C-alpha cells in the first residue's frame, strides 16, 4: 500500500469519518426529509453541539427501540443473545461488525447491546 493511501486511511480512522458518514446516511434514510441538505446541515450542527456540550448526539434509534429489538432477539427471555444474533442486529442497523472484541461463543446482554449499539 502506498504511503499516501495509508496516511489517508489513518486520517479517516483518527477522525472517525466513515462512522460519521455512515451515521448521517442512516439518519437520512430513516427520516427521508424533503430537504436532505438542510437536514444534514442540522444533523452536523447537532453533532458539533454534542461535542461542545453535554447535549445528546442525534441517534437513529432510542433506548426503547433498543429494548424492543433486544427482546425480539432474546425470544426465550434468557437475558442475553448470541454473537451471531448481535452481528445480525448490527448489520440490520447498517453498523459495522468488524473488529468486535468478542469470542465466537460470547453472549451479549441487554446492557452491552444498548451501550454498543
């Protein structure tokens, strides 16, 4: 890999640009506003405000959505889901499943699910 390409990748990773663009795209697709550019500008302003203060970041789903999703995955009410189920949930939300810090036989609790999603 060329040095310039590696530097570009490191820059994107350092500032979490792919995650930001992915989150903005997900918000856009979820809300489908009539004025997408204005919507994105407003979302970026909220991101900036969240970084400068203790205001909540513009999330696609809220806690009640996460609870409901977890309950649908935990059909037997065991209090946990498998890593395969967790990865499926992440993919359905358009989130990355790369670099997850779990072994294949790991179980994911509701607390972990809400914190990480």
